[in-house]
C-alpha cells in the first residue's frame, strides 16, 4: 500500500473530520477511532482486523458500528473496499494519485500492491482499441507469494 507520511496521515484525518462537520454528521469517539485505524494504516484491513486493533487500543466499539462507519468512509471516498475472493472485504485509504494494483496470495492472504509503467500505458490503449471510455479499473493477480513458495520448497526438500 502507498505509505503515508505522518503529515499526510494527519491531513487525511483532518479532511475526514471536516467532511463530517460539513455533512452535519456526528463525529463520535468510535467513528474517529475507526477512521484513524483505517486512514493511517499501511495494510488492507478486514473488519475483524479493525475490531482487533481497536480492542488493542482499549476502544470498545461494536462490529455494527465498524461496518456502518466503513460504509460512510467508502461512500465519502476516503476509503476503498476490496474483495479478494476471501468471503470478506478489506479496506484501505483512498489516496489521490494512489492508483495501484494488487497481488493476492491464495495461501496466506498477503496482499502486495504494485504499479507498472507498461500496464499504466496499456490500459488506455486497450480501452481505445475497443472504443471504450474507461472510468476506473482494477487489476488483481491471484497466486502464491514468495514466502509461501519458499515454504513449499522447504517441505519438498525434507
């Protein structure tokens, strides 16, 4: 995931808080805590992982509140939701200019972000060849990560 500097994290949280005021939405302690976990994280977090992190920080937040807040954050464009075929969604901050693709390990669930100059150039060309006006895209490559492959080789070598 695109790493955010401490200043970018602070600015993103500030934008979220201002947006809540503009929308006349109550900014509860729970909503703020959920937003901080998701908007300042460096991972693609599931609801379960968010709840776990909140509890580690001593926050008592119900799972339904987490779901509702994530829906709000997604609708407002602060968060992107991804479904990587695991039966649940994962969430990450939606950064401007932060377009990237994902490699998803089918064994351990690890998600690796990547960008590639050739892919970035080819997507508009492909759309143009088909007289298609793209609005957004998503590329996810499913397979086995380096660590899981290494583990397999070690098992075979025994």
